[in-house]
């Protein structure tokens, strides 16, 4: 049997604070979602001025990244390259850039999803959050 690290609430708070700091530094209004390895929501934070729809999009991006154990951008790229049938993939709906898995020693601990600005900027915020825990 293998042992696997898991996210603790202290980790989640560090990730959220660093992601928020990156967004605020750039004056970006976003929603930040953090999920566990099963895609279950652990944290949702909508900064002032963020459109309400982002509170649905950010968790979906995080969920997709956690279940797929890869950045949600991969799915967006596959679809944009013509494989539109991938839109019917079960259990994932956030197939847009901005979902980043939290990986440690080849294991997925969860993911961060961000929505509210350009997709590349969403991903930048997610990565900034993850880097706060040294990953």
C-alpha cells in the first residue's frame, strides 16, 4: 500500500492567500477555487468586482484539473484542434485554461481553478497560489 500526501486546511489557506495576492498585485478581479484530489471544493473566494459566473467556472476548472491530473488547458487545446467530441467527456466541464493540478511526487493532491481575467492570467494566479506551498 502506498502513502500519499494530502492537502490540509493550512495548505489551502496558503494557496488561497498567495493566489489572492497575485490577483490583487495585478488588479485582477477573479474567483479562486481549490479542490481536493477528487475534485471536491475546499475553498471558494470571489474577489470584489468579479462577475458572478466566475463562481461557477473556477470550481469547474479546478475539478477538471484534479480529475485529469493535468492542466485544464490541455482539454481546451484538444477541442480547439478539432476533437469536439471531447466536449461529451463525462464528469468534466471546466475545459478552459485556468485549472492547475497540485502535484507532489507524481501524486495529485488537488487543483486550483481561477476565473475572471484572460485564461493565461487565470493560470498565472493558480500557479502563484500553488508555489506558496513549495510545489
